[in-house]
């Protein structure tokens, strides 16, 4: 699936949904947690626990390492609080994570009814765009794992932006790339970083708890609705903020 725009014939901005991938469509968050935990230890960092790593999942790799290793904690922006982390260590941990995750990747599975959800969104005339903090190369295995590639309008990855979540860049660029109307676009994610990114981009975020973050935390972050997983959202789609979007478009 190319990341090039797929605009309607009249070139008018489209209503649509921007979808996170890890933890939202694919059950991969805990695989990433294990890979990061191993990567830190591979580089002599033995005092990072899995719970801390899990709360950072959803941030792009280098910033995740910076936040976990002392730039003021996960609730602070990079550069705040503690001292800077050595760039070489950041790079080594990030590379070790990629190697560790590659060994786990064949265990990645889509959540139940994920492909059906994407198809239902497309059938309702919405632009359906994946907006992932992963790289373009990750799409080679992500797309077959997700299924329903014909339902996708396109993709936007971390390689298309300079700043990762919770910055709004990934979502804002996706809207521009794929001819979407930000005021008629909702975001689907599973972490507080997805919610914060959507808010910063001026969009509503529907959140799923299948990535391991609680309903209470997601609602506190500003999610406009919370569902268990793609199957739960699909069952309640017409009564969800997506249904409201369709009624007002």
C-alpha cells in the first residue's frame, strides 16, 4: 500500500478515520514491551521495568528511549527534568529493540474483526488511513497481518514527519497527504499518546483498551469514546463518534 494520496475525483476534502496500528489493530504492544526490556538490558540498563516501558509504547523509538531513561519522566516533554541521555546509547538501544522485535514479529496477530472494521469504514464512504509511528518498511508485514488492504485509502509513517507522537505531526501530515478534512476526521488509537496527539491536531480520538491502557486513563487524557477492541467498536459503530461523523458529513 503506497503512502501517496488517494483523493476523490472532485478533489474535495474527505471525512475519514486515522488509525494507529500497534495495540489498536495489531496485538503487538506486549511484544514491543518485551523487545524494549531486552534491548535496555542488552546495553547494560538493568533498572527499567516492563511497566515503565509499557506506558511509553506508542512513542517513536528514539524519543521513547529518551523519555524512559531520564528526560523528566513519561509525563514530561523531552528536554525537561533529568539530564540528556547519550545519543549513542539511544541509538544502540533502538537498534537492539529492532533486532529483538524481529525475532518476535511472527507472533503478531490482528485483533478479532479488525479487517471487518476497516471494510465497514470504507463501505460507509470514509477515507481509511493508517497513521503509524512505525517506519515505511514495517508496512511490508503490517499490512498483510491487518488484512483488508483494499479498504485502505493510504498510509502515513514516522518517515513522513520530524516529530513523533504525542506531537500532532503524524496526524496533520496524514490529513494533508490523503485529502482529508481535519474537522470531519476522527482518530482511533490505544494510548494516551494517541489521544494527546489527536487533541494537539484538533481532532477527536476514539480509544481502545486492547493495548493495555485503562478506560479511566484514556478518558482522563481526553478520549471522546472508549471501546474494548476493534470488534467492540464494529458492533457499536453506528452509535459511535464515527456514526455521528457520518450523520453530519
